[in-house]
C-alpha cells in the first residue's frame, strides 16, 4: 500500500498513471484562492462598523462553539485561540473607545496590545520547547525584539480613513511584516510538520498573511482572519489527512523539504536556519537603517 510520500507513484485500477499530483496541486490552488477571498471579505466586513467587528470576532466564536470537535492536539490549539480572541477583544474595545470619542492616546490600549504580544511570544516559546523545535527559536527571539522596537517607537490607536485599525502609532513597520512572513513560514514548515502533507493549515495561514500584509492593519487583519480559521478547523477538522480525500489539498513534496527522519533531518535544519537568517538579517537591516 503506498505511503504518504510516494502517492505520486500510484496507479489506478486500470493500470494507468494516477493523476493525484495534478489533483493535489489544483485543489491546493483553489483552496488557497478560496481562503484568500474569505480573509479579504472578513477584513473588509470588520471595517464597516464596530457592530460588524463584534459580530465576526465575538458572536462568531459563540455561535460556532457548540459544533467544536476536540480531537488531536486540541488543548494547545484552544489555548492559542483563546489568546488570539483576547487580541480581538482588545481591538473591539479600541473601536468602541473610538466610537465613543474616548481618548486613545493613553497608555491603556497600547499596554493591552503589548500584554497580548507578550503572551503570544511566551506561548510560542513554550510550544517550541515542548515540541523540541529549538532550531527556530532564534527567529522567535528576533520577532520579540522587532515587536519591542515597534512598541517603543510609537503610541496611540486610531482608524484610517478606510476603517483600518492601527495601534502603536500606525501600521506594523515593513521590516517587521517581512520578519513575520519568514517566521510564520518557519512555524508552519518546522513546528507543524506533523500536519503535512495535508496543506490546508499552511495555505489558510499563508492566505491570511497575504491579505494582511498590505491591508494597512497588519496584525489586526492577520489575527482576526487566523482566529477564524482556528474556529473553522475546530468545526470541520480540515487539518486531518483524510479531509476531502487524502490527495485533496495535499502537497507530498513538502515532506521532502521538511523531513525529520534520521537520514534527512538536515533538510529541516536547513529550512530552520534559512528562516533564522532571514528574520535576524531583516532585524539587523531595520536597526542599522533606523
């Protein structure tokens, strides 16, 4: 019986070559496009009014909770979802403050956002230690430094003319956004290797980052959309290898890049250190260019 890594060599019942690689690529592309459109819609729906923000950041969780299916490593994912829901609550509070005309230049909201990022960084460090994914911790440390630099460089929360929510004086600096892109690739390809070759988690997060990057509210858009996918995954469990069929949104070649077998562990280390160099290097450029 073929393994996950050699499905591209299978044949159908009539002895003709299976079309699984093509189906995997095509379904992955369509899945990514669908995820991107969904993220784009969520971000712009949240900008309509504070009530729409509340609907998709609070009410959506409450409505979906009754259908949650807690399987696999659900405890760690619930913990991450709770932390990201905390960010959504802070963002909603900020929009309420703006709607009511309450001063948003006080340290309160800035410190609340800072508290969220401290919890998130500590959570990822704890997860990487627990899973013994020490190879990508330099990238996580670089992200922590970048977030600290941004926090110290600005203050205040406001809405742009098109409704984007910005904090710490504006949108995330471009250097920090690129650092995040490199870092999240490391998390997806190194820390979450066990989910491959099913690429649903990888593609939903990449779609979320792609929409957030030029949204004008990078972290708000990123975390709002990512939390939605956490909730949808709890309902449909689309991370499972058999979801939609084992070749649906499947990318077996990713296993060849991130293999952790004794003979090929060096591949995962190469990915980790490429991510580390990219994150630390971008941070260094940011520091020296000011």
